[in-house]
C-alpha cells in the first residue's frame, strides 16, 4: 500500500494536535495550499515537504518514508528510525 505524502502530513499534524491554520502560519504556506496537499490534489516539492516537516518538528526522512509504503518492512524501519530520533544520547 502506498500513502500520499499529504495523508502522512495530515496524520502527523492531527496527532500533534496542530491546526491547519497554525501549520500555515508556521510554514508561510496558505491554508488552501495545505488543504490541497493533504487532500492529494497537489504534490509538494521537496522544499515544501522540508518546510512542513520542520514546522511539525518531525524528521523529513521519516515523513517521506511513511509516505512510501505501509508494508511490514517499512513499518519496522519506521519504528527503528522513530526510536533513534527519540532516543536520548
């Protein structure tokens, strides 16, 4: 199963309890553009994805990885990356 980057962005935004208006303010991207990205009507370029991931305080690599595949292997790698990202060093 493949996920749209927009679906993943919306999922993370929702989990972090960030409104689309707040994300728009943090990224300087219009709410209309964010709605288009989240509803899969627009595919963002890498710079936009990076901007959004920074505003969500979420690693861009993990964000992109989650959008690639929902299969078991990707989930295992995602868990590893999440553990590394949240580990205290």
